[in-house]
C-alpha cells in the first residue's frame, strides 16, 4: 500500500513538473507576443512611431489575437508531434473494445479524419459567424467563442483518460468551429478599431499570432515537455490558457466603434470607444470619416451573401478575395505543416532529431511574419503579396529538384530543408496575413460580415481539400507533388499582378473607386447603389442619424 501511494505521488510530482514547464513555455510565448504587438503598433509599419494608439488598442489586439488566431496556429501544429502516440491510443482503444487490433487502413482513415475534420469545424464556424457578429458584436463574439475552445480542450485532453478516441475527434471539430468564427471576427474587429495609418500592421497581428501559435505547438510537443506517450493529452489541455486569458480581459475593452456607430447607431458609445482606442479626446475626424461612409449606405441594411454576390460594384473585390483566400490554403503550406515529419524524414533527417529541426520552421515563420508587419505600411500590400507567391514558385521548383536527386548527392537533403524554410518565409511575408487584411479593406460596413463569410468558406474548404488530398497527391506524384502548389502560386501571383490595386493608407471609399473601372461602373452608379430613395443633404442625413442614435440610447435607457 505504501509503495502504491509512493508511485502515485511520484507520478503526480512528475505531472506537476511537466505542467510547470509547459506553463513557463507559454509564459515566455506571451511575453514574446506582447513585445511583437507593441513594436508593430508603435512603429505603425513605418519608420516613425505612430501617435494614434493607446494601451487599450495594444491590449485589445494582444488579447483578441492570443485567444483566437494563436489557437488556430497552435491546433495546426499540435497534432504533429504526438501523432504516433495518438495512433497507438486509437489501436489500444479499438483492441480493448473489439478484441482485435485495428487494421492499417482503418487506422489511417481515423487519423486522416482527426487531422482534416478540424477544417470541417472551421467551415461551420465561418458559416455561422455572420449572424453572430451582427447580433453580439465583434468583441462579444470573440469572448463567447471561448466556450467552444474550452469545451474542445476538455474533450481532447480527457479522451485518453476516458478511453474514447471519439472525444478527441469531436474536440477537433469543435475547435475548428472556434477557429472558423475567430478567423472572421478577429480581422473584422482589428480592422475596425485601428486607424488607417496602421490598419495593415495591426491586421498582420492575426498572421503573427498564427505563426507564434504554430511555434508554441512545436515547442510544447518536444519530448522534454509534452511530447511523450504519457503527456500528450496536456498538449490539448493547454488550449484552455489562452482562452481564459481572453475571456477575462477582453470584456473590459471597448466594442468596435464602427459597429457601435453604423449598426447600433450609438454615437456616444462610439466616441468613447474611439477615445479609448486612439488615446485622445478629440475624435471628431474619425467620427466624420465613419459618418461619411454611413451617408453612402444610409438606407442599406446588412447585406446577405446572395445580395453581395449580386452587387455589381463589388464583383471584382469578391473574386479577388476568393482568389487570395484560395491561394492562401492551396499554395501548399498547410501540406508542409501537416506532414512536416514525413518531409524531413525523406530529406534524410534522423527521427530523434526531427522535433528540433521542426522548431526552425516555426521560428522562421514567426520572424517572417513580424518582418511583414513592420514593412507592410511602407512597401504596401501588393508587392508583398505578389512577391511572396513568386518566391514560393521558385523554391517549390528547387525543392522538387532536390527531393528528386537527393539520393545521388549527399548534400541535397540540406538544400531541401533550406527550401522548406524559404517557402515558409516567402509565405509569411505576404500571403500568410494580407488576405485577411484585404477582406476587411475591400468592403463597407454593411457588406463586411457577408464578405468574411465568403472568405472563410473558401478558406476552410481549401484547407480541408489540402489535408485530405495531399497524401494521395504525394503518393501519386512522389517528389513532383510540389509542382502542383507551384502552379497554384504562379496563377495567384499572375492574377494579383493584373487585378489587385494598392490599398495602403486608403479609405474604404477610395478602394471602391480603384475597383470602379474594372467593375464597369461609374462613381455615380456606386453611390446610387446605396441610395434607394431620394438623396438628402449631408447635414440633413447627419441630423437624422444623430436623432436616431439619441432615440436608440433613450430606448435603451427605458428598457
């Protein structure tokens, strides 16, 4: 009996020690994220510090992304390290239930479902996000979304204890729903709380946190931390930490001022939100900019997806979002994340060394994303996006050659590793974050939720397709499989070269004007598209708007 309690005590002490080490790693990651976010906002993407910011803007972007896009990146990489242990758990559970081991085909199918079903959940989240952000607002949607994350974390972390691999699969799909909602609501929130001078840099916070999430998943998956058979459930339990941090802090920060002004017609609350985010008392200019947009869409309600697709004035904006989001997933980077270990094994890296080599991919991704965030307001969206896809074409071609000939030349495996790192860096300097920024910049307030729903649907369908089809493409084409992704990157870069205008430091109205000629509409038609009734004077419209806002606040007070 004493020996039994001694063993239990030893196991408990080991578990506590592992949790302590994991928490320290997460704490270091939080500090890194904090420093990166502050540097981006202070510099505003250019060479001089931006003055139009406050601590509320920093904390809102930090906590918003930490509990959202960080978890998306984390869940992309977290299944990589414990893959062998999870498959063993599946086999043991199957044998305990049915008295015989699962066959290799069924085990492969179960694992493929576990990996790819995350994207199915993301698609569900992208579909339901529009009514949620309309009813609850951007900030409250992010807060409530943590219910999905915590539920998923509990299911996945307790699946081994309960002896149920179904809990792990269910947790993955629920975690996907959380990611689908957050990857639409977060860019929407960040684009609406940031001044146009740093809108691109702040929008890149989404991509940076995805990268840091991937890197954190790799670090926690090391054998010294949670990358062992008895510890892998802790990898999924760690999801609770960012969720709780966001759920505790974000409610004390303001809602999107554009949402408050244009959709809730609450001018006083919008002014207070602008004042807190920008750190100044006089926000009349910002209010006037939003009012100018509200005059254009005075009688326009929040549009549906069908209405948006039928709107001629945004036709090419929609096509561009579909192309950029499709290329974002189909360019091949997720294939590298999902199957990093296999690629490194084929490159000649020893099995016990792979987890440490994999860390270099996460580090390069994070550094490249930070670089993009620092230069996006100086170089613009267009050159980073087109240049990123162009470089990926080159390195995919070189990777194909090196993988094909690596058995004949002893140093070619190292060239393969370099190409993988170069592909990751090329992706993160542009394609990794700018599609989310463009979706927020292309559309006006009434169109934005539907636009993000379209973008999210394309994003997650493409994600699912890559996760499901890449093993078969790899089996069929062998070392030539990456030429498929090179062709997609080339097609995307060519389209963007001829179609995409520069959106740096432009208002939503100016961006619409840039697309007017391609959409074959005049500027007058663009404005008439938002005026179903006779046009009123600006003064009369603003007076009516203020009256509506005051009435809304009075009604709220009466209720």
